[in-house]
C-alpha cells in the first residue's frame, strides 16, 4: 500500500517550503543553514533547491543568505490581475454554514471611500 502522506513531488514541496520560510521571515535574509533547519533537510539538498530557485529568479543571494527574488513579485502581480474578489466572495460565503444564514456584504476601497 503506498504511503498516502508522502508528497507526490518532494522537491517541489521543499522548494515551496523555502519560499514560504523566506516570505514569513522577519529577517531580510535567511542563511542556507536557517533554511535547511527550517525544512529539516540536509544543507546539501537545500543548496541544490536554492540553486534551482535562484536560477529561476524565485530567490536571490544577498548578504546574509537568501531573500525572495524578482519572479515572486511578478507571479504575485499576475495573480492579483487574475483575482476577482467578487467572484471569489460567493463560494467562500456559500461554504460557511454560519455565514450562509447571515447578511454579508462585500466592500472595496476606492481611495478613502468604501464601495459596497
């Protein structure tokens, strides 16, 4: 019987973990040791993952280790352009047994004004 808790692509899962550690860090950079420790993997494995992420501009070398790279901002911007908060609003409300029975409004800021 296969292990259902095993990630289908462990390297991808670990690479996502590196990006998450960098995104959540209060420090401007994390060292290779910090990243390896945070993921619970060997430094050599972490170095290979970091090299691949760096090659794709997902992370960059900075004094003190690594930080998020330019490509992460580009992907975030593309997501923001594709995201329609009105379209996303309805499934979230419908999925909540509590909110489904309430009057829920969506508002967007337009400068200092709220648009409902």
